[in-house]
């Protein structure tokens, strides 16, 4: 029979956050695939887990993935763990899961800590709807594209960032998104955990004077709908009524539908649009 792939969430700081089920699974499987075996051996030693380990990380995920799938096909049960948190969230685990499904391997996820969710619940910002962006790309062009997409995101946004890049990233966020409320969470679940409810400009000033330390999660307020509506109305009002109408007519609307759309865009009654159209035509 084929083996099973277990995605095991491990602590993001405090070792007591591991679940009994994860400990039991790590003891029972035949092999543990770890992002960094040197890091994970501390966790295994702490809980007296003697299961063999092998490395599985961003730089060997294809070749080692094929090797692990072969082991699973031969009947071995394998647990996948990351350095901290839930496998597959901002790490190469998603690639192994994809390969497992393609090979017909059964996969299960044993829930536990995730830095993005923990930071969101601590942020004091709306948590019903959120967008997780993980680390911004290193490529400048790709990063700018994502930042521009984020500009009109109305959901709360969650980013990961390393301390040495924090100030630079905050400046890029301020430049592209404009001033926003944000919460910076550092050293989650550890002794020196901090939650800093602030704004982009205040955080830039603070960390320009205080060296940031520890892995950071940035939780950003989504764009307010009222601000988007205000900006939209300012744009529409820069056009004449005839120019505004022509935009919708060119999209195939009839005159009645176009007048209704123009009325909604400008926040003006439809009869006023009709009156202004007559005046501009005259």
C-alpha cells in the first residue's frame, strides 16, 4: 500500500504551541522531511522524537520532491515540517502537495500555528476579510506590479518581512499605498513579542531610530471604500457629461443605461444628468 503525506504545523516560537497530534504523528511516521534539519533537530530532541529526517527546501524541492514521492509510493508515511508554522504557507511545501496529488498519494494536514493568522488576530484591524501576500518579490518590476495591485485592495493585507528590509519596505508601501493604519508584530509567541499599532510614517520614523530585530509580520488596513468612491467621483467630474456618457455608450449601453451609470458615478440625480446633457448639447 502507498504511504501518506502528513503536513505538520510546528511552533512559530513557543515550543508549547505544538499539538499532541503533531508529536504523535512525528513519532509514528517513517520519515520527516524538514526545511532545515539543523533547525528542526532542536524541536525533535525537545520532544524526544527519534524519527529519521531528510531536508526538503526551496533549492531542492523538485529533485527531493521526486525522491519523497517515490518513498511514499513504496509505502512509507512521511511528515512534512517547515522551520516554523504550517507547511505550504510561504514555503515549498505547496509543491510537494501538488506532486503528491498528481501521484495519487493521500495527503492530510494537521493544523497548528501560522504566523499570518496569529498576527491578524493581534492586529486590531478588520479580520473578516484579508489578503495574504507573504514576502514581497525580490525582483523590482514584479514587486511594483504587486504593490500597485495592493493599492486598491479593500481587505486587510498581511505581509512577512525580515528586519533588515523592514524600513525600505515600509517606505515603498507608503509611497505606493499612501498613509495607512498598520500593525507591526514581531517575535510572535516568543519572550520579546511586540505588537505595534501605528501608521506607515510613524513606523518609518520609529525604526529609523530603533534598529528592528526579529522576524516581522506587517498587517495593513485595506483601502477604505469611501476613499475609493471619493477618488472615483473626482475623476468623473474632471470629464464633461458628454465625455462621461461616451465612455458607457462605447461599451454598448443604450442612452438610458448610460445616463443611469453616469448618475451613479457622479452622485447626481438622473434628471440632473439629463438637464446637463441638454445644456452641453446646446
